[in-house]
């Protein structure tokens, strides 16, 4: 029988710092979402700000999932945060924006790209060191390498 995976003190501190930062970011996203909810007749600036907010939230969300899985894998108590309500509002806002013919034409490609990225599942890089996400293959570094089996990312598989 093999020994359980082990994190040294420095790696455990790094992982804790990453999770605390991400939980803090989610609390900010939750507060900001109320202010950045797209209006019925959105202007270019508002939609651009909302799309930037949504992209940052999703990148941090995938980083949180991977680092949370990493903490559990190494028997390190993870920081918890219920992100589900924010994700539901994000999905609903994306759905309403994508069908809103009043969104400025210049922003339609940005929204289409964001929607495509949100529907593309993230993956753990084969080396276990990064979460790779979206059509641009954005990479989110992990605190320490993740050991297989890697966690699935069931997210945005269908419209709300």
C-alpha cells in the first residue's frame, strides 16, 4: 500500500494562499454581479465590462475547481465557497445577451467568443500543472502539480 500524497509546508502554504485568493475573488464577483448585470438596452461599454467580468470569473472558477481538487487529493483542508448562484446568473445573463438584438453589432463577436469559451470544457494539462480553458487555450497555473485522475469540469454543457 502506498503512502498518501504529501504536501510540504511551503506547497501547502502556496495552495492555501491560492484558494483564499480565489474565494475572495468570488466574493467580489458576487457583489459586482449586481452592478454589472446587463440592462435590457445595453450600451457598448456595459456589455464590454460584463464580458470581461464573466471571462475573469470563469477563469478563476476553473482554477478554484482544480486547486480545490488538489487540496482534497493531498488531504489539505480546502477553502469552501458556493459559486453555484453566481454561475446560474452568469448563464442566464449570457443567454439573454446572446438573444438581445439591441446589443451593438461591434460586440456580437466578443459575446459569441465568450459563449463558445463558456461551453468548451476546461481540461487539466497532461503534465498536471495547468488548467487549460477556452478557444484561446488560456492556462491557469496550479499551486503544485495535480496527480491523475484529473477532475472533470462539467460546466455550461447546455443553455439554462
